[in-house]
């Protein structure tokens, strides 16, 4: 039997069991797989599967694998067709591919805190990871539950472990904070803003304070805008070109000629 066929059939279908990998699965290089080739007397072909990830990608790109889910990175899910049509040779790389890839290149130890909002059944919660302190902070605007804290610990440890970091003593906790009283008070935004500014308070956070926070958010979105000089303020399109030059806006720089 061809060992190449055995390896491709098994590992491309089920994945490489991390328990048999000498490096816990970070690279597909291990003694056991080499021994398989020795048993078949084909050790000279070992380089073909020294890095299985490349073999898997090649098989996907050639269209030999059915359209199944291969990866999930944050909100992004990648099936065979995504990896073939949007990152394969000569294809247009989509923003989802870029965003997911950049996510995997982040070194958590470069940051004091990383904050992310998590949507669970249409309810937004907040997770703050403190890499230097080996702990996470889980905040639910309606109040954190013990099961959610346990899940946060597992996810945080997996996130750090995937980046080769020691997480044997990782902890997760919540804190006392004002509880959201309705479905529109943007509790996650309020809490994230407080955490990043290190101004988390335990007392009441009333409607007036929420309005002030929303005002701050709106002001910052306006003041931190990218350059709008080449965009129509009505349809947000680029200014039409006239004889190689950008046509002027009319009506106090709000509308382009195509809109009137």
C-alpha cells in the first residue's frame, strides 16, 4: 500500500491528532509519521508530507476535496471553495481572508489588554484578555454566569495556546459593575470604554450618563474620520472624473454632479 495514500486519506479527512505530534500540532513534523514511511520502505518520499498543511492546501486548490469546513477564525468560516476561490493562485483575495490572517499573526504579548465583544444568541458580552497577567475579564451587561466564565477561560486559553504561549495557570473573573436595565442601553460599549480608560465604576450608570457616552462615541466617529474630500457627501461615491480631473462638488460640498 502506498503510504502517501494512507497519510493523505487519513489526515486530510480527520486532521493530524495532536497527541502524536512532537510539537503539539504547531508543525507537521514528527517521528511517528516518518516511521510510517519506514515501515512501507518509502522513507525517501518523506519530504512529500513533511509539512501536511501544504499538502492539504494543494489538494483543496486542485478541487479534489469536497466543499467542507476547514477553518473558523473568529467570525470567519472557511470552506474548500473559500480557500480555493479567494486565496488560491491568481484569485482575488477577499477582505475576510485578510482579516482572518492578520488575526492569526497577532502576538498577544505585545499588548497590555485586548478587548473584544462577543455575540451570544443576539446578546452582546465583553471579554478582556490581559496577556501579561495571564487572566481574562468576562463582563455581561446583565450579569455574568458561572458557566460563561468557565467558557471564557477555555476560549482564552485556547487562543493563547494557539500562539505558543504557556497558559497553564490562566484565570477568568468578572467584576462588579452597573447592570443594564433594558435592551438598548449599549452596555457592552459602556463597559468596554470604561475598561480601556480604567474608569470602571460599581455605582449606578443612569440614562443621562449613557446619553453622554453615546454623544462621546458619535463625536469621536466624526472627528476621527478619514479624508472625505474626494467623496460625495450624499452617496459616498468618489467624485466623477471630468477630462482627467476630479469634478467639483456643488451645493456646499455635499453633492456630486451625478446626484443633482
